[in-house]
């Protein structure tokens, strides 16, 4: 239901390693924010919530907030790095529009 | 598009609404809780709609009462009141010293927690919004252990303490923000039980404390007590000490009332129904002035020494901001005006200004702000070094946060552990300062004395709380310790420390120079002892004899603590061993060269 | 260059800025530096104190732990260290005597703490001043003495400034030693004055 590019997977592993404490994995959530209503959030996981969807990768587990699964089906996460910025990029086939600030989307 | 970063869990990402955090002025006599929302200050009131919550706790059976529940309840006998608990937080924080009944004995920390518990209940009822986030104010002159105690008492009741800030700094913040003043200001804060004086530089949104001084055991309560004692002596012809505890409590309450009446009348009539044959006495203003003089004199002396130590003179001071309930006494203002010819400001209620500052800082912390608050640490911090001397690592009046490292070494050959005693105070000799805790750094590789390099790192955070760690630079061994009270000191000694350090600085210097000579001598002996065998192999009989005679002399003079002789003998030994040192170097190069190919060199 | 190979703890990109990552804007792990580097100042004795203060406040505005209450543990830790470094460096630079000491350490690796002073003329001069201080009896004399010490300090600071300009560091070191003594007399004197 969700895919990570090789670069994204590598970067997540690296960040987990550098975090300075043992993590259970990372979690994708959706929060209400931004000018288009909804926004992704990416967090380290310390406490597992049983209702979360789990997707296993080679080095870590990805948890997905059940509220977010609906929006995330088919999403690909990539890690991009250029001279100006770096971070995770979500490409979502379900998205109908993106807001100007790039922070949020609606379906 | 914007890219996502992975963040720590629970981090709030939306900031649409202001988050509410409470400013709590946890005073010796009264507590005030304020929050800042939509641009205005709101004071939390208790069930009697009162803004000042008396810091009083009382027990009846298994029930406890707090604040006005106690004072407005005639059924609770006055001798059961526990008041001024904050004073006890400066010593014996966790010792069970407050006896409630045969079954219940509490520590000052626990009694403080009861007050915080009550405050928390009031906040939840008043605010209709759940928040446990707060900023608590403490006297600027509070030492390390007292700060930790206040924080603990609040955390124990479920508060999330965002920051501890100093009371005068909070007052300056509230005053500066509201009146938009700039310049150098003294904040003179005389509360019920503590006195602080801070010198601040205020400029656009910047509040920088330059210096601070005070006494954690001096306040309006002492004026009340002095009035009560004078009433006994002059009007009742008796000794205060001979009264029963009930009479004492009643008389102190009456004295407080007479002090509050001072501003209105030339004298006040006090009803005294607890003393045999006396119904009413007349307390004159002169008696109140006379009783207050000692305390006021002390505060003036402390204020002058803070000014003296700063690089500023009175003409560079823009004014005094008066804070604390006790500054409402007109006589005190009159005395201050006589001593300092500058402007005085008390146009924000001195009883709530501290809580206002705390509330606006709490709001700034949670929601961001353009203001910057830079405070200082009130007392020097350091460690005990060989011979019982205090090595200061962080000087008092250093801006916090601050981290400093100092290198220490071993004193004996082959020493593998060092005990580090952490001290707070201004005196040169350890035993006169307060010990905050001790820890042992073990596992140092055995080396000759003076070779290992032990780094001790002192960090004072923005709450004024200390963290000490030490590591061996060679082995990388690291110890992080939490400073815990080991020795309980009478808190009066906290103020005595500075006073003493002034009076005794000369004596200390002399004592110190003797101790240093002894240490130097001992180090010299240790070194020679370590090289004993080599001296015998490398030196001529005649040289050996001279060296060993001098060593004998040095041992004797160290015992006698003769500073000058010790120094002379060290110089003599240095001279006598010069030849030996030369030989030793040649020898070691020689033995290093033997059997080596030229190519390998 | 080694300095350029530092990567951000958060996004992994290379960081050139001292305090914040240019990419993800996160506060960075503090690296070793001297007070001059921290404030991007050249190794010169004469500095603009007003500008230094303004820079100090500006940086504290961004780095003080009060600005990181909602941040993660890493950021809180870094902010505490950066802010502490700023406090310490600022106060070391503001005082001309400690500033001179740092410069000498950086420029010619001269550390007064590791030296024994054997300049007899200087020691004699200092001893005389100490004696004068010990014998102060009246407040009026104390004030005159204090002004004298302050005057001496001001003169020597002017001289040391010139020596630094001429790059005569050994001479500057000598004056720095004298200034250190004078400062100690000044500080001790403050204690004496409280007693008088």
C-alpha cells in the first residue's frame, strides 16, 4: 500500500541510527494543518499503538496511523536532496490538489 | 514543494491556538497564579474569590486545609498553622521535621507539594482547560538545593515545570514589558521571607541581569517578629520567648496587622484577648519603625554592595522597582529614598507583579516571543582540591546557561580514583561553603602524580540547576552525576557565606597560601620518592647526601607548616637535582638508542 | 577541507554555518572554537563593544534554551551548549584583560597560568601597590587609591592596544601580566571598600 524508494529507505535507516536512542520505527500520520486542510507528519516511534498499520522494511518498521491509511494508499515516498534542501517527498496518486505552501493537500 | 523531515514524537506541529501556561509565584506568605491569554493577564482566584492564596497549611484529623480555607476557618487553632514553609525549603528539604500528629510527620517538600496540589485544583477549576505547564518563580538568591526542591515539589503534583525564573527578574520582565522602560534598574524584592536585589539592564525586549544579591532568610515576617518582640518588651513587660506557642502565633498575627495599619495612622490599637489582664494596647509608629530598622538596614547594606561590585555608580541607575508585599510599608520607602537618590517605582501592584512576569514568560516559552531573558547564578560553584581549598569553577553572577571545564590531576603516584566534592559559596576554605554532593571518579590509569588529566565539567542550566560530570581524558571514562544533598546546612549560612567571605578574605588568603605551600612541598616529596631508585643509581654519594638531607628538612617544615621555609627548600631541591635531571634525560635517550638501526630512527 | 565535511544530524546534508543547518534550519551540534571565531571577529585587540553586544543578543535570541522549549532533546542539548558558549565568550571578550589573554594564547600560545613571573621590577611595583592598599584607613583615601588603580589600568590598556597593533606580542604579554595583577588589586579593593 505504500512504497519507499531505495534512497528513502537508506535515509530512514541512517536517521534512526543517528537519533541517539533506540526507536521502534517511524510513523506516518495525518494532521490538520496548512491552507488545504490536511498534512502528513513523520515521527520517530517510542510507543507502539496497536491500532497502527505496520509495514516492515529491511532495517525498520513503518507504522501508519489508521486515520492516514486512506490517504496514503499507493503513495510513494522518496528522499530528495539538492543544493537548497533535502527531505522526504510524498507522491500521492489520490491527491487532487496541493496547496500553494506545499504543506497540505486535499482529496 | 516542501519536503518532510522526521520529527520527535508528540511534538506539536500546529500552532493555531495559544497554549496556556501558568505563572506561579510560590511565595513565603502568599502564592499568586496568573496566566496570559489574548493579550491580558488573568489571576486565578480561590473559592473565596481572593487573588492572594496564603501559603498556609493546616490539619484537622485526617483532613488538610490550604490558604484561605485555613485563615477563614475559625475552628482551626492558630497553633496548628504551618506557615512560611518556603523558608524550610532552603534546608532540610526532605527531612521529616513537621509533626502533624503522632502518625503524620511531613518534610518541607511534602508540605510544599500540598500547596501545589491545591493550586493545581484551583487552576483546573478556573481555567476550564487542562494545562499542567507552568513557570515557577524562586528567590534569586536561592541556592542549588532549594531550586531542586521547589521543582520537585511541583513535579510531584503533576506540574510540567517549563522553567524556574528568579523573582526579581520576573518582576523586571513584567514591569519592562508594560511600561516599556529602558536602562539600568534595581529590583528590590522584599517578600514575606526572602530578600532579593537584582540589577538589570533593560533594552528593547532584552532583560539582562547584571548582578544579584540577597538573603534567603530575611523578609516581612522578620519585621512582624521584631514588632512582636518589642511589644512584649515595651508594652507587656514580658519576654517573647516565655509566651506559649498559641500566644506567640496570636501576637505575630496582631503585629502584622499593626504593620499594615502603619501607613494610615500614627498609632494603632490592637485587641489582645489572649494575654492575661490586657485587652487592648496601643502600638505607636515609632515602635514599628524601630522594629523594622534592623531589617531595612541589612537590605540597604546588601543593595549597596551589589552596586559597589557592579561597574556602575548610582548616577547610571535609572530607578528602583519595588516588589514584594513588604515594600508596601511607607517607612521602608522613606528609608530607601534617603539612602539612594534615584526614582522609585511601585506603580504595578508589588504583590502580583512577580506572578505577572512568570505568566508572560510562560506564554513566551510556549508560543514564542521577541523577548530575551538572561539571568545569572547567585553563588559561586566549585570543587574541593587537595588541602581543603575551594577551586571556583563558575563565579557568581555568571550569565546562565553556562558550562565550564576545569582540569584536575592526581596528587599521589599511582592514584586511581579521585573524590570530587562539589561546593557552593564564596569562601576560599571548603568547610565554610555548602557542600552540594560528592562523587568518585574511579578507574584512572595508575600514573605518576600530576600526569592524569581529569576534566570536570560544570553546567548550570537556564533554571539555575547544576549538572556535574567528570571524565579522564586519557581513558575517556565518564561519570555523570546528579547533585544530591549530603550534608544539610543551616540556611542562614547561605547568606553568612558572602558576608563571611568579605570579612575573612584576608585570613583565607593567608591560610590559602600556607596550604598551597604545603601542597607544593608534598608534591615535590612525592616526585622525589618516585625517583628514589634512580637518584641512588645516577647521583654521586655526595649529591645523594645533600638531596636526602634536604628532603628530611622539607618533611619537617611541611609538618610545621612553615610557608617560607617550605618554598626555600623546594627551590634548593630543584637546584640539587638539576644535575640528576640532566643525567636522567641523557640516560633515557641513551637506553632508547641502544640496539636501534639508524634507519629506524 | 575538514570543516566542510560536517553533516547535519537531522537531514544529513553538509553544513557550513556554525549554528544552523542551511537546509533543514535545525540547530547544529556545537563544534570547538575560540571566542573570536564564535563572533566572526578577526584576531585583533581593538573590538567594537557595541557591535559585539548587539551580535551577542542577536545570537542569544536564536539560540537560548527558552526558544527550544518545544524542541526535541537533541536540539535542547545543543541550544544549552551554544547559549552557554555565547555567554562565556561574550564576557571574556568584553573584558579587555581577558580578551588580551585569549589573543596571546591564540597568537603566540602564551598562557600566563603556565608561567612563573620573574620580572623583578613589575613584582616590586605590584608589591608597593598591595602595601598601599593594605594601609588604607579612610574612605577618602580609598577613593583616591581606586582612581589611581583605574587610571593605571586604562593607561596599560592603551599601551597593550598599541603593542598588538605593532604585532609586538612579547611586549603585549608583559603588559598583560601587569594588567592581571592590577585587576586583582582592583577586585580585592572592592571587598575592602565594603568593609570601610
